[in-house]
C-alpha cells in the first residue's frame, strides 16, 4: 500500500471508530478489529488506484464457517477506488460489506450453537459410561470435542466407548463368563 492509501485507510477506520488490530504490523495491508471481534482488512487492489477491502469472522467462529454452493456465499470483499473520499468509502463498506459480514457471522454463530449442543450430548453420553467406573472424560483442547473413552481393567475387562451423532459405540473385551453376565443384563433392558 502507498503512504497515501494508508492515510486514507486510517481515515476510513477513524470514521468507523475501529481500532487498529494489535497484530497489524505490515506495510502491505492494514486490518482493524470490528465490534463483534471480526476483522476489516485493507490492501492494495490488483489494479493501480484501487483498494481491496474484506472482512473476516471472529477467530472463535472460523472453524464453524458454513459451506456454500456457488453464488450463495456472502460477498465478504469489495474493491473501491482510492480516489474516493473517506466518507464515501465508509458508506460503501456499510452498504455493501458489513451486512454480508453480519450474515456470515450469524451463520457461523448458528453452526457453533449446533456444534456445542451436539458436543454436550456426546459428553453426557460418555459421562454416563465413565462415571460408574470412576473415570473422567477428556476433551480435545482446540475443538472441545470429547475424546473416545478407553478403560483397561487388567484381567477383568477392557472397554472402549466412542460417541457418534445420536448414539454411543461401546466395545467390551472380557472373559466369556463376564460377557454372559453383560448379555443377561442387556436382556433385561
């Protein structure tokens, strides 16, 4: 970006009351933090005298972006002339870019809510198997998804439980006598 473009971009961000993102240290582009935690990116356009402006959803929602068919995805980037005044660029951003960003954030938020609800059900199902055996459930640090449960009581049994959508797969390896008792217990259900 040219020094003039950087000055223009900073003026646009000031009119939108957006702070410069702490991670923005590049002279090739500038990005600012939106009120919802997302980002507003500015960079030089492909053509001379043009700015490329795009948005990004908040970091916590990125993995929940939906897949769109051709032509259905929100338009999250625009090109504007750097000859425009800052108030006109702000108007373009508010009219053409921010409503589409809001639509994408809403879709990501809905996907995250479904994922969290699904995870809670899977965690409950695993807990109902682990708790009577005195075991705890471990979740993946990044996604929060519960990891499969593996219990080995040497000489007695080994149990493996993995949660799926609306079911729980349980594999038990044990002696024939204990397997018979488990089968008798299952028959009473």
